[in-house]
């Protein structure tokens, strides 16, 4: 049983990986197909030609990197991935200080009921 590995591009979620696995596994001469969503590596076991596997992946709406795929034609080989840390976004500018707390204004005192508030000289 031959084993081929392909590097798949264009997947957004684990469901994408599942649909590729099922689609490739339905090909004649494919015994099993396993796709690791995290690394994007598709492992195909069987005697199916690499060109047919790549064509099927593209029919499903995804792409195989390097045109033929990593390891296509070199059976049993694995592609090594070199990961570099993602660049950090720049820090946002410093926030201005918060405004001072608002003081509550008290309304002027009202005269007691029954007392005239008019000034006597008015």
C-alpha cells in the first residue's frame, strides 16, 4: 500500500478538512484519506495517482500547495513545516486620563411652606 502526503491550502475549519477526507476517500484506488486540519497535511493510502488526488481536492474547492502537492510523486515522504512566530500588532496609543468625577449640584434651599420668599424691599 502506497502512502502519499499533500499540503492543502484554503481550509477555514475542521468541517472543510472532513469534506476533503470524505471526497478523496471516495476515489477508486484510495484505501484511506486522513487530513490534519492543524497542519494542513493530507495523508492518502492506496494506489491512486497523485494527479487524480490533486484534481479531486481542487474539484472540492481547495488548493494543493506547490502545484503537485508536498510529497506527490515521492511516496512516503513528509513535508517539514517551519513555523515562525506571528508578528505582534503594534500597541494602541495610551488612553487619555479619565475625566474628573462630576459633582452634584444641590438645588437652592426652598423656604418653608407658608413663608413668603419675596424680599421685603422688593
